[in-house]
C-alpha cells in the first residue's frame, strides 16, 4: 500500500493532485497516479495557463477551433472543458466507489468575476450545465462577493469547491454559507445528500506573508514565530470545522443525508527552502480532510513523509501562536485579505497571459 493510499485508509485524508495537463491524460500518467492513491484533481487558471502554453498538445485542437471561427476566449474554454471532461472520466470510478465523496475534478469560474456575485452565479451554473458530471466541482473564490454566490449554488444543489480561503474569519463565513445554503435547499424540497463541497484553505502562502511581516518588524522575539502561522491557523480551522459540523443545527441536516464540507489544504508545497518539503502534509493529517498536492510534494511525501494523525494535535499551542502573532502586530485578517487579493490578481494575470499567447498563435495560424 502506498503512503497516499495509507493517508486515506488509515487516517481519513484524501490526497488529490494539484495539476491537470493534457499530456497526463494522453500518456496515462493521471490514471497511474489514481491507481497509486490520488483521489481527486484540482486545477486553476495558472495551472491551465502553464499546461496550454507549455505543450504542443493543444495546438491541433486550437487550430481547428479557430479555423471554425470560434472566438478566442471560447476556444480557450473549450480546451479547458475538454481536459476536465477527460479527467472526470478517469476519476469517475473513484467517485462511484466512494459513494460520491471523492473522485472530483475542479474547474474554476473566470478570475475576473471574483468581485461580481451575479456574474459568478451565472458562470458557475453554466459550467455545471455544460459539463454535467456528478464528480465535477466548480470553484468559486471566497471573496466578499463570492460568499453569497457560494450559498446560492449550494441552495441550488450544486457541488462547489470554495477556493482562496486564507483566514479563519473568511472560513467561518464560508461554513455559514454552506450550512445556510443546505437549509435553503431543504426548505424548497431539495435533497442535501446529493450535495458535496470542500473549503480550500491555503497554507504555505500564509507563512510566506506572515514571515515577510515578521522580518520587516526587525530583530526581536517576534521573529521566532516565523514558519508557525500557517499550520497553527489550519489547526484552528479544523477545530472550527469540528465545532460547526456538530450540534443540533448540523444534526438536523445530517439526519437528511447532508455531508460535511471537508477542509481542503491547498498551497501545500513548501515555498521557503529552509522548511521541510513535507511540512504542510505531515502536520495536517486527519479525518474528513483533503490535501491537494503538486507532483514534487507527492514525491517528497512518498519518499520521506510522516504518517500520523496530526491535525488535531497541539491545538492549544496553535491558539497560543495566534495570540503571540497578534501581540507582535500581525493582523491575520489583514494577511488573509492581502493574500486573497494577490490570489485573484495572480489567476487573472494567468488568464490574460494565456489568452494573449493564444491570440498570437491564432495570428500565426491565419498567416499560413
């Protein structure tokens, strides 16, 4: 049994792949990774940009789409939808065997919609209807405008991956959106047992930003807190998850078949080379969670990761870390908003980059 398989069977954590390329679909790499324990796939505009720009695998289809007169942006989305559709087929057996808990593939609404609730709703509905697979997750960013869109999608019975969560405050809003969305679904006669969702809580980027702020503060005791914020905050998020998915309110929904909204640990590659390369896997293992991993982190964890239940260990110490950070002048809500803005901007830039490159490619094709 591989370490990835043991994560799931022994510790209740689902390892997902944080990448999707046409090459992996064509050469069987994704299928082999699934056979080795990968239970889902996530992607985002940056991942698709790198895949399309870094490979000739898309050129033939793109040429055919543009020759048929398809607008540039529509051609881009067709490339993305086709990759997601193929990945959904690879993961469908996992989805069926898990009773609908795993085997998901995620596709994200356009990054330029992050501040527009109604446009996000329309885009999420359109993607669900266009692809119409039971193991599809549509990703909606947890911006101020995204949170009401998340609630509305859950109330419609849609499967949603909430992305770009960087703070406990925003995470609590996301959980409330899920619970109230389920309640609205039940009120109108819908079946909550058909709804699945994950809340993607980003990790390593938090340490990057908090460490930057601690270093800017200069020498002193606060610098000893470097590298502690992300794991501490994730542990408190898991405690909040357990609290909110218990008690009378949740039991009413659970009795109707509702599923918990699992925390998904995202951004789990180590950005700082001074930190262990399996840091954001080893310390976040526990039941009812997902960890979405890039290939380098999968390789590192498979080679020398530590298998142990850690997500609910030393939670009091995690709370103490957060208090010490506050005393040092680090506002974690502000950290979250800063990273949220950076995340949306980064995805928007990736989308613009790939569209510009496709425009150049279309121009070259038209001259042949």
